[in-house]
C-alpha cells in the first residue's frame, strides 16, 4: 500500500523554483487522479463508478482501475447495488471507509497541558489523552512528553495509523522542523522526523494557528478567504486567501503575537518589547487578569475581554484593509474568548477600515471549541497522505 505523500515529493518539486527542467510523468497524473477520486467520495458520500467519472471528468476505465486500487488499500469499500431507474445492471455504490485507518492529532498550543486525540479519517475523535505541561516543560522534556502522549494514543488504536500530526507554536518550516518555538525551548528541532522514526508512521508538523485554520476549512465551515486567530500560549494567526493557506516565504506568516499594538505603552513582553499583542491577549494574560478580579465583578471581566478585542482589532485592521478578508474566526478556550471580545474586534476593525455603508466582515468564535489545533493537525495528515480535505 502507498499513500499520496510517498509519491508526491517529485510532483511538488516540479513546480518549485529551479525544477522546471523536470517533466511530469504518468505517475504524477495517477497520484493526482487517485486524490480526485478520494476527494469526491470524501466530500460527496456514496457514489457509483459512473458518478465519479462524471464528477472528475476521468475515463471510466481509469476510474475503475483507481477504485480497484483504493479497495485493495482498504480506503474504499463497495456497499452493494442501487436501483438506477434505468434498464440494465444496477450500479455498485462505493464509499470511503473512514474507519479503516486512524490519525493521531496533537495540540501543543496550550500553556498548561499537551492535548492529543485519536481520530478516524472523517475527523471524528475516537480517543483523547492529555499530558501536564508546566512552564518547565521545555527542550528535551517537552519532546519526551510529546512522544509519551503519542505512544499512549497509538497503543489504543485498533486500526493502522495513517499518520501523526502535531500542531506546535512557533515557526515551523515545510520540512516539519521547528525553527523557533520560544515557549517550548525548541530551535531547529526536527520533531516530525523524530516522531516518524519513533513510531514508523508518517509524521507531520504544522504551526498551531495554521492547524486551527486547516480545521476551520475542513470542518468549521470557513470560506476561501479567512483569518483564524489562535489564542493559546501566545497569539498566532493563520490565513487562507483564495483557497490557499498562506505560510510565508520564511514560514513566519501569522506570527502577530509580538507585534506592538498601539503607542500607549503596556506590559513588558517576554521578548523584551513593550505592548506586544501577547501582553494583551493570550490564555495566560486573560486568565491572570480575570483571576485578579472579584468573582462578582462582571463589569471588570467585560473590560478585560473588550480591551483584548480592541487591541486585536488594531492589529488586524491593516491586514483586513490590505487583503479584503471577509471572515475572522477566533479559536481558543471558551473562558478566554467571548462574544463581547469578538464584537470588540469587529467594531475596532470597522472604525479603522471601511465606511459603514460598504463594510461587510464576519468575526465569530470557532465552533470547534478547543479541538481546533488537534483536528487541524489531523487535517494536515489527510491532505498530505491522501490529497483530500
């Protein structure tokens, strides 16, 4: 059996700078067509071979060969025949078998614990696991904690693991290397490689905000132009523009946590600057401010969330004005992110960008709750391994 990632590297390099001398080969087309068939079954549900041929534009004989291959790989199964209302042999209905394999998704974005889950190919969470992660869980200790968490989840799976996805704060490059994650004490760490070698499964590493963004696209109803703000150990943003995830030329797109917001001072940030967005909005910051208030001080709690939303709106207004994004999603713990914060973000952006007559921007809380990052890590596995989502 093989999956898309095992054959897609050459296809990717063909479109990379300096790779124009390489010609596409039939195997590239087969990988693409295989992903097309899976995508139809994944998104549309039960289909016949003829349905797939019509939807993809592929020849019936090609669809038949690909379906046979996918059945052998246990990714697709036949459900039996259905009445077509026409003469002749009724068509056989196919479906993607979303329970045949499992994915491990890991979320390292929260300040006090690492979270993980075992998911099926449809993104449904089958098992959960957590590991405490204090401020001292850094460097090699953090790596050991991640490996232990994955090991726990892998041991619970009753089906083969198709891949392991990890959502990590910091700058993550396209090879799965953490270039810099200050809060975890990592620099130039090949975490994806460590995971792959340890468990003998494909390992993928993605920035936590990018992971949350992939989850919103796959299962959260986000459109083709969206910014997702992930609030955890720090603050990060993921962006999908014209249907494509924006990573940046140096994989640093969305690192807005250490952007200084305003010129009126603020707290000193861990990075040494004063007034970074993280000093106004992060899980640790918001919870600390709320814990300092009397339990009955609703006005004070409102002010905390409103101030954080206002500062986030200040940082996002130029981006919205530049890219004409129509949707912003806030992803993070429910006690940190509130409707009043979302309203403050929307109001601030409106005041600083377009006039009220033509302003049209949706700012909402994620419907995925705290599972955005781990489900997005799973979405990265699905995209890389099978070419779907």
